[in-house]
């Protein structure tokens, strides 16, 4: 993706900011949102698998899905 950027420099020539077209900014925000959603899903799945592994280690009575739903 090639973006037409403009750099804003201070009196000493140091870059202080970058400007880009609003349409490009919106594309970047949309991609960022998708990446955040994917990262959240990955994190949630990792936590779920860790919980399953922890439950497998528990000895004794394990609650069935039917028992869980009946409690709701």
C-alpha cells in the first residue's frame, strides 16, 4: 500500500508530525480494527484451551453441559 504522506518539520528540520489523506487514515483504522478483533479472538481461544486443560486435571465430579444449562 503506497500512501501519499506529508511530513511536518519544526524550525530545526526535525519531523514533528505526518499527514495523510483521510481516506487512507480510514483504511488504516479499519485494518487496525480487524487486527484487534483477531487478536482478541486468539486471546479468548487461548484462555478457553487453558481452562479446558485445567478442568481435565480436576478429579471427582465434573459438571456436564446439561447440568450447567439447568443451573441457568
